[in-house]
C-alpha cells in the first residue's frame, strides 16, 4: 500500500508540475496540443514449437500538451496502456540556464540512450525497436538532466529514479549520459556519430534480460533468470542521410553484475538501410524526425513510399546466465499519405538459440525448451495504421 501511495503521489506531483503553470501563463506563451493513434495487427508462428500469435491491438493512444516561452518548456503526455488504464509518459519542465547554451530538464522522460530509442515511435519504419533496447530496458524515469544541443556537438547527462507509473522512489537508480557529433547536417544531408553510457542499480528485485520474437504482444523467446543487482551499458551509434537514402547502425554492450557474484556480458546491435520514394527522412535534436513528403495526397500528390531492411542481433549467451541469442531480419514498406498519416507492413524472421532458461518465456517456447528443443525460428507479418497531430 505504501509503494502504491508513493506511485500515486509522484504521478500527481508530476502532473501538477506540468499543468499548474497553465493557469497563470503569459499571453505570449505558445500552447500546442498533440497526440497519436496507432493500430497494429500481427500474425506470426514458430517452425517447431507450436508458437502461434494472431492479434490486433490499439498499440498507442496518447494525448499531450506543450507550453513554451522563450526559455522554458513544459510538457505533459498521457497514454492508454494495454490494461486500458491511463498512465503518464512524459511530464517535465525544461529551463534554459541563462545564456550558457545549457538547459536543465526535470520530471519524467527517457534516459538518453540509443538513436533508435530516442526516435519517436511515430517516425519508426520498423514497428519494433532494436532487440537490445528492449532487453536492456531503456525507459522513462523520474530524474534531472543537464543538456546542451549544439550545431555540431551535443551532450546529455542525468540522474534518475524509477518510472512514475510504478514506484518512482522504490530504490532503483540510474545515471545516464550521451554525446553526439554531427559533422554534416543540412536539410537533406546528415552524418551522425554518437555514444552513450548508462549505469543502473536494481530496486526491489534483481534485473533479468529477455526479448520477444519481434511482436509487442508476444511473450519472450529468449530470457535470463533474475540475477543482476546492477549493470553498466555502453553503446555507439552512427547514421547517414543522403537525400532520399539513409543508413544507420548501433552496437551496445552490457555488463551485468550478479547479486550472488555471477557476472555476465551481453551485446546487441543492428544495421539498417532504406530509401524514401517521394520524400526523405529528416533529423532534429539528435534523432530521426518526421519524414518529408514532397507531394502529400492532401495536395493532390501520391504521398511517399518508404522501403527499408534491417538486420538485428541480440546475444544474451554467457556461462554465468545463458539467455540465448536472437537474430532478426526485417523488410519494411510504409506509405505516408501525408507526414501525419501512414500505413505499412513489416515482414520478419527471428532465428533464436534458446539458451538454458525457461522461466519467463512464452508457454510454447517453455514447453519446447523443456522437451529438448535448442533453437527456434519465428516468421511473422505486422501491419500498422497511424495518425498523429
């Protein structure tokens, strides 16, 4: 009861932080309401285990409010989660520190790790992010961050507690930092290099690491037991945009320190490439942004078609805690009728070595592993329709 009370209290405080100034803001403050709706349908099956997944879902329903002045930004965003409950995604205040070029951000927001994780789900061509970002649990947390967005060099560094929707002050802690260098940045050309670090300490329960066979609604196909009291992640990232073509990739390594003395090292990364017919990808604030559509259907055009491919790898195999390996290959096609309305398809195949842990897997994979199965391949298709404003 106490933990639930703390969660409600922290959430209420964050909402008050974002909403209270709206009753007394000056006339020159800019106000913007924003939101999104995403509907996904996925059909996937395993070759040997009997795994079968066939489901549609309202993936995301969000509504938010931004308030901006010359030196201050306030944001609050609410989402409908999978249990049909309302939860808070972002709720923060960002304040410029004089004329130094530095800002301070306080409230709930994502730790600054991974280009793929920082890119909004509204603009993703692959409907699930890279496997390592889920397995290593990059997420939103209550914290304070110093940041500087420069034309060539950008720096972020912050300290965090837990997520406000859970038990924000239950004992877990995070320190995270990211540096980005963009030697080339124009409207149609980009060269991006980045690196990030995150140290994380567990709260009430040790960490475990797991990942699904792509689909958001499916349960895990590889997993480790709970064993890590803290972990340290380091990652590098690169991206290139040349007019309508882009190329991007990341590599990350995580050192998990076991509470009983058994430590493990895990890795993950991806390489992707794509082309936009009738438009191009854009970039802002050190992440991919809303695509440019040259001739949207609202102006009598045919919109823009995005074609892309990705190779994604996650390695959770280590003698101290063997969670297995997962290699996924995805082909994507997405039609943007306008920059705000799009629909598309992802075709994928996930090839897994199941490791030695059955706890936490989808029932079909658990049964298969306990019967002596060592590897499994899952083939699937995901469809998405999306609208945002």
